[in-house]
């Protein structure tokens, strides 16, 4: 992984989140928070989980780990969650824009949420963080397909073509 590849992933992440949140904003609150068969139980809870995951991982990357549980609900309403998502995406992009190849080529020692110590290649951990976002955005996409709001296309190719 190179710094430029990381920046591209951070920019795509921001675009994909904006696109997904734009669709979710069209849901009535009852549909947005409705219990649905899924790991986190609703669109709202899944979007919260993505944010929690980002806060945990990027806190570790920045050397200021956050004490959160993977099922924490940080915001009870869509508007507050959307504002926090925009702030987190700006944080992620700023981090990506400041990273060095040396940092990408080294390992990161950290404690996971269970308190276990680990040391893994930084580039693999960053790929994991972005893959985690994509995985759960896909779950939200599926949950949206169970509503009257059509799920948006989130493929990275659509993002790349929008940049031309």
C-alpha cells in the first residue's frame, strides 16, 4: 500500500458514506430504526457500528485508542449520527493525507476490544479498517432494499468515474 492508495480509499470512503447517508435521509424514522433481520438489528444500529469501528481503528492508528464496545450506539438520531460521520470521514482523510510510507511499512502494536495485545502490519490493518466499512455499508445497502428507498450504487468504480 502507498500513501496515495490510502488517500484514494479515504476519499472513496467519504463519498460512499455521503451517498449512503443521502439515501438513508429519505427514510421515515420508523423505517430507519425498524428492527430487521441483520447482525446489528437496524439500519441505524449498523451505521452506528461503522462509526464505532472507525473510531476504534483510527484512534489506534493515531495513538489515542478509544474505549468503545462494538455494539455501542453513539447517537440516537440520524442527524447527530450523520454529523459525526462527516466529522469522522474528515478525520480519516486528514490521517490518510498525513501518513508516510515508513508508517505504512511498519507494524502497529495495540489492544483489541477484548484487551488482547496484538502486533500487525499497518498496511494490513488499514486495509481491514476500509474493508470493515465496505462490508457493513453492504449490509445497510441490503437493509435499504427492504424499504421504499432504493439503495444507491456504491461500487468504487462509480466513485472513480465521478472523479473524471
